C-alpha cells in the first residue's frame, strides 16, 4: 500500500536526479558569470533561471536543493508533494501553485540582495495576488511543500518571517501576551513543535517558545522579545514599540551612565531633531557616510518646503553651530554636553528589533577642549564607562580597542569601541563607541578661541563625541537568553524577585488562604525595605505552574514559592532563573539570602559569558587558519597591515556565495577593533595575513551584526 502513490505518480521520481544535475550546472554558470564580473542583466537572468530550477526541484522532492546532498524522492515525499497540487486539484491549480512557489523564491531573493523597496513591494504585491487567485480557485490557503516528515512548523515560521518583513507585524508578536482567551487555567506553557492556526485544535498554550536558540536563532529572538513583552510591532517598517519591560533596562543604563558622566562634569541638554541641509552637508566626509540613511522632511501638509529638512542621524552638525557662538576665549572651554534622545537612520537592511532599527534611542555626548591631551583622556574615560555598562550592569564581557581606518567614525580622527560577542550566531556586535574628532569639525564650524599663550592667534578646539544605544537590550537578550526565554541580570531587571503563592485550592480553608497571602505580603515588604525590586503575583485566574512559566519567559532572576507547608515550617523556596537551582530559605533569613543570591546570579552570568568569549576568541597567523576559525563561529585576531583595500579583500575572500552554498554564513569578516590587549604580540618583520604588506598590529576580525 505504501508504494501505491509512487506507482500512480511515476513522473517525479526519475525527474529529480536529472533536475539535481541541472541545478548544479546552472549554479556553476552563475558562479562563472560572477567571477568574470559579467554584466548585471546577464547575471540576473542566470540567477533567475537557477531559482526556477530550484523551485521545480523543491516541488518534486519536498526539500531545498543542497549541493552535495541529492534528495531522494521517497514515497512519503512524493505523496507530500502531490497532495496539495496534484492528487486532488485541477491543472490550473497546479500551475498556480508553481507560480506562487516561484514568486516566493523571487521575493526572498530580492530581500536577500537588499533590492530597491519599490522592486520588493512590486514582487510582494504579485505574490499576494497569486496567493489570492490560488485561494479563490481551490478554496484553500497556499501552503509551501513541507519536507518529508516535517510538521509544517518550518513553513509556518518562514511565513511568519515573511509577513514580519512585509508588514513589520505578525509572527509571535500579536499572540505574545499570552493569548489569554485560549489559555486554560492549568495550562503550563510547554514549548511545543510550532503548531498554529489551521493545524487542528491542540491543548497547548502559546506562552512558551516554539523555536530553539541553537536551531533557529532568528525565530527564537523574535519570539523572546515579543512573548517576554519587550516590544510590540508597529505599522512603520523598522520602528518598534518599547514596552515597559525593555524600557526599564534602558532606564537602568541611563541612571548608571548619567550619574557617572556628571562626575566628569558633563551636563545634559536637548537640541532639535531637525537639521538644515546646509549644516548637515558642511563636513563632507561625515555626510557622505550618513547620506543613504538620512530621512528628509520635504512637505508641510500639502505645501512643498522651500528647502528640505533632515531628521538627525546624529547631532554633530546640529550642535556645533551653537558651540561656535558660545566659544570665544579659552575660558569658555571645555564644553561638556550630553543629550538623551532619538535618532533616525533609514537603513535598507532587514530591520531587527533593538539590533538594527530605523529609529532608536541613545545618548550622545559632544565635548570641546582647548588641548588634544584633555580630549584624548576623555575618550578613554568614556570608553571605560561603556565597558562598565556592559560588564557591571549587563554581565556581558567586551573587548576594548580602536577601530581601523575603514571602520572609524566618518570625519573623526580615531574611534574607540567596545565589542561584544554572541556565541549562538558566532557573530560580534559593536557595543558603544567613543570618538576623537580632532579639529575637523571645529575647522568646519569655526569653533575657535584665543589662547593666552599666543595673543592674537585663533586656535581650533579639539572635540569628542560618544554614544550608546538601545541596541544594548538586543545584545543582552541574545547573550543571556535560553530556550525558556529571557534571562535578566539582576542589576538591570525591572523585577528582581517575584513571589508566587502556591497550594491555594478550593479545599484550602479561607483562613489558611488569608494567612498565606499575609506571609507573602510580609516577605514583599521586607524585601522592598532591603532594596530589592519585588512583587507578588496574586492573579487568581492562572495556576502557579502557568505563572512559573510566565515569569521564567520574562527572565525574572529569582522566583519565591510560598505554600501552606512552607508557611507551617517557616520557610520558602527560592528558584534561580539562571540555573534552575532550588534553595529552601528560613523565614528569618529571606532578605540576607536573596540579596546574596542576586549578586551571585549577576556574577555567574558574567562568568559564563566571559568563558564563552574567551573560548571563541583566538589568534591566527595565516589566512587558512583564519578562515577555518571563522567558519567555526569564532572571532579571530590576525596580523593586519591596516590598509582599507586589504580589509576589503579580506571581507570579500571570507564571504560565501548563498546561491552556491545555501545555509552558509554569507557575510565576510570585517574588522571589529585593534584590541588594547591583544592575545599575541607582533614579531619583528611579521607580515599581514594577506602576505602583501608588513603587519602593523593584531586586529580582531569576525562576522558581525
């Protein structure tokens, strides 16, 4: 019986091997054209043909084409691939199904290549029209062919990602709040296998995560930030709502950093978000770097503005005309100002909440000094503060260093940075930067003063700028989070301890219930007096099991369980979020034990992340070893000449072609920083890893966000 479908549908089986060869051959054609730098239309035509062949291959085998691993056309696959479009559908439906699959591939290709928005929108519109026709003809939603044995979860996840990028909504976002109507009182929020609408009723809450960090980092991240109530999607692409749970992390960073910069004499201020075209374009190399990302206001109501006004991508050009007015003498220096504000950078890369957004929150400090020495000293003072934000507050180790010429701030003299590492993706991420601008901007904006040592001579001020953004929240999520959800370091957690009364059943006498709640209230008051951020979850429409899952997902460092037996024995049970360890604590020692436990959780998270960084950061002296380490998800310190062309060559050489090696990390390695404390010391006469020029320093390279 199991062979019947194959006998009834014999054509796909022999076609697949021949098709596999055709895809492989067309891949070779694409590779050859790209290496020969053939005209774009020629390459595009070859790539389009490759995608058509891949779509046919997937339709027949139920699997994506992968070089070196030809998919067998098994009875299950043949059956799976024929069910939606061959066994019961008319020929028009089969043809439409193939068109939708092909158009879907085209949309994904355009997005991967970061094509023009109009082109992507047009392709998406065509895809939606085709899907609509398919639904009208068949009475069913279009569903991509699943691989043999798949449950449909993968296709659903991909569809969610597509919807998200098309509408910046959907995914787990809208249901991330718990889907209260469908959650039974006793549901425990297990992380099931991606079941969703249209797959039949299942007794399963949508509270838990449906993707794992190890297998699908992108879906895992998307689910954590929505289900842990950190963000809500918004109808403007690349912009997101920061909910209180994530905004409180930003407030903790703000409180710490603000207090520290005030000790350095920095004052807070606020400048307008709009900047004139003339001011923005004054420093040529600066605007050249930001030009593609600048958002412009061109109209008021229906009236065209006489001159377009930019929304700040950064505020050097907004603030420095005022600095020029305020500085006349050396007595007017230093100026040390900082503002907490939003900026807009209209990036066309695929947006990711916190990590890459079109609007984000940050602080930007702008200072001016009479001497270079004062400015250079402040650059490192601020960098040390950024390192402390990551290491002391967020328990994330960073590598401090200087950016290469290619990666430094446009228009500045040099840039210093703190770089973090996310082992789940094998990628680094820039944490915060502190720039020395030299006299470039003071020359353009005429920030000059009279030096008493040189009467009659005008001197140019030396300037710095420095900033840290809400990207920090995304880094924290990816570094510490696990397959149960968010894991918050106690120092930035909105809530450090949640008290959950347990054992309240219908048979529990009202007197005992009141006594239990009174004990919980006493614990809360005592912990608040000890400076712990704490609350008691008294909701009676959810079971303790549901609450455990809910607060684990949100990453609360410690859960305190109090039941009737605990009350009788004058104790409670504390459960650590980082390790899951349970500790019974005597009632009299609650404050002391929990304060110590919170500090231990903070230190444990940092140690775990530090071990992770140290085991993934290595040194390599040859290109071969560098590439090998890189492909193992490591960041690598290599001898480097510092040249911009050489850096471009390294990036190109380490990149992978997705058409030829699907699933491989496509991006090339870029320089992260020249570490202040390198793993190795350069030997006399040592050459750059390219072998062309003498090395200047060991430089940290890696794939990055």
